[in-house]
C-alpha cells in the first residue's frame, strides 16, 4: 500500500490533522529536541516536528515497512525538508539507546502492533527522564462509520464473522481506560487522554469507496482474492451504507472519532 499512501498523503493528512495538531501541542517540540516518530507512514509528523526543532534538533522517522520508509524519504526530498533521518524500525524492539530521545510520537500506529504494551515500554525506555510521548488511535466502529462500513459490507456479502475484539487493528486501543493503563504500566506519568470528534469528508461516495480500497490493508488484501462479481457486490453494499451520509451537493460527510493521549517519562 505504500505507493498509494504516498500519493494520497494530502488526503490522509487532512483527515488526521486534528490528531497531528493535538499531539504536537502536547509534546511541544522545541529547538534542540530529538524526536522519534514510530509507525510514521508518509512522515507527516516528522515534517511538522522538523520545523519546530530546527536548527539544532533532529528527527528520526521510522516505520516497520521498508516500502513506507522509501515513500517518506522521497517525500522529504521532494518537499526539501532538512534534518530528518528515516529508517526501518520495529516499534516493539526499538534499536536506540536508553534515554536517547526527548519526544516520541506515534499517530495511528500502536493499535496495529501485535504487542502495544511492549511497544509503549520501548517508547518509554528511549525517552530521556521527563521526555514526552503523544499518540493517537481510533475509538470504535460505531463512532467511525467511514472505516467500519466497508468491513460491514464485507461481512454482509460473505456472511463472515467480525474479527476478535482484542486482535490488532483499528479498534484495539479504542478504550480510554486501556490506553491509560498501558501508558501507566510503561512507566509514564502525567497522562492526558482526550476524545477528538470530527468528520471524514469525500467528494462523493464513489471516492470514499475508491480511497478505502487503496488505503485499507485488510480490505485491499481481501479484494485481491475475490472474484469480480463478489467485489462488485461489496462495492454496491458500501454505496448503500453511504447513503445516510450523502449531502445535497453529492459530497460525503461521515463521523470520525479518535483518542489522543500524552504522557511524560518518570523523571
């Protein structure tokens, strides 16, 4: 999916802007800080942080996917962003010394990891005493029909059961108490969690279907293994489910909801 994420980075950034703004306000990167972005995808937070820590600070962008790192590196070059290194890194086994970072940020990443508790402990380990961490995750399917309805369409057409609620995925960290507990167990304090409500906007229902097929990993993998009539049926069901969110001008406006959280390493 990396090339599509790179091509559609502007759309992704528009949808996730409230999370980016909240996270950067929470950790307040400043000149001289060392910032680590985990599961950074196309590198948006790294770009925003680089402008704040210049000229003496550094930003390390990382992602588990080599292809995604290459996309981010190309974006940094094309936008002329300085002061960012980028490398493949497993957030559950961060290849950095203890206390080597002042800030760690992870936007929509911890929820997809097999062991988010380990990833958060690793994040805390690489923070300096008093270092700051911020994250964002999605809450639950009911509050995010823009993402939940595609899988509902799949289940409707294939008569498939929903995935286990504790499996890694978009909704795995949607519970506020769980997020607070994971941060506390990682050795972090001054924990702050906030719900961010918003809207996911599309030019049309058809654009929503196309973007979802390109950006949603599980759906994309599923579509590649289905016969065309089944794919067409799922798309038709998605368009039916989009009906209540269509505006008079044909645009699509769907609710979205995120949890944003911040904390400090115990000093």
